[in-house]
């Protein structure tokens, strides 16, 4: 897997990364997590993303690949209220305590990136939350600070000198950030992580989605159905049929300059291996990317489909 420079962080990341929400929320067996994560590292995936609010995820990652800590870029997120910590959301006290707790749970002496987890622009403008991450960076607890979110808040965050990484939604059914956020990140040499790069498998019926996904998968499912209704067709993109949507979706996300890594969330080692194979095929042909972009624009009609937080 050919790595890409990760903005101005000074490190390079694989085009495919791992998102750690499902392994915690879906109460995955530890042996399965170990197989999954070690298999990804063996395949060249070198970015692991988690968050303080992903129940059990940090501990699972530490158990599974803690002994291989120097082989991957470790990203976490903080700022929201979490169990066991009493400080106010987005307060310097909560952020400092969350950083320390994440270090303990992940059994590491540093986080490569710590992101503010989807706060509003007003929190960014007040500056206290980001300043708390800067303080953690100066103490050597984190290497880089950043922001996870969408739309105009992420656009603003990307302009801040202390923000080195943005995590934002980019996929076939969520394209606004390609126009609003990614260009600003490129102008400021900010690393970009694409969350939900396969659009939560929007081609599936909602009753096929795990309970963890159903709440926010509906938006993508509805959008994708409208895109199909406007003529989006895998055959016209040069693929055999609907079974190729996972490959099409992932390669679409990774086709865009300025998007450095797409983080997949899965509990299935077979699905992880399939995504590695898709990523290794490289970007979609330019004509396919344009067709998907055009389908998104047509399906919106007179609306503006915003990035999903």
C-alpha cells in the first residue's frame, strides 16, 4: 500500500485507515478484533482512528496491537461528555482529563493526533478547547491537534494555525465537504481523513444495517436511492453491477486530491481485506468520478445536501 504525505504533519499515511467505533459499540470479541487489526497492519494500513466516546474501542485497540505501537499513526477524539469525567463539555478541564485517560486506555505515551470531536464553530472561535490541545501538544502528550466535523465549522477549523488534521465526511452520498472543506485544507496543507468513505453501504436496505448504523445510515440510503433514480449505474462506470458498489464507493472517496486517508469501520476481517484490495487498485478513472459527482448534483434538485456530522 503506497503511503501519502499527511498534510504538514511530517508523517505519511496509508490511503486506507481503520475507524474504531464499531468494534466497541458492537461489542466485538477481542480475538476477532486482534485478527482484524493485525491483519490490517500486516497489509500496510498504518492509521488507526478511535475516540474517547467509542465505548471499549480504545482498550480493544491497546489489547490487539499495543505491542505494535510504532507501526501506526494513532488518532483519537475528545471534547464531548464521557462517562466518569465530570467537567463540562469542551472545557479545558475535560479535554485535559480525556487526553490523559486516552493515553492510559490505549497504553501509549503519546497520541499522534487528537481531534476535537464535532464541536460547533462557536466552540472553535472561543479558543479554549483548541488551546487545551495545544497545551497537551506542548507537554508531549499529543503530536498534532485537529478537528473532526463537517461543513462550515470544518472549513473554519482548517484555517486555524494549530489545526493540522481535519476528519470530515466524504463519500458518494456526502460530497459537500469536497467543495467546502477539502480545498481549504489543501490551501493550508492540512491532513484530511475521510470518515464514512463507503457511505455506510448506502446501497443496502436499512433492515440489513446493524443497529449501530441505522440512525444515521438512513440519510445516505435516501440520497443514494435518489442518485440511482437520476441514472447512476455501475455498468456506466465500467463495473459489472451492484455488487461492485463497495469498490466504487471507496475508490471514489480516495480519488480526490487532498483526501489522504479513508477510514473504514468494520468488525469483519474479510470485509477489511476486501477494502485493502479496493484501495490498492487506486483512484477511479476521472470519467467515473465525474459521473458520480454529476449524479449527486442532479439528485439534490433544488436542495443543498450538507455533510453529515
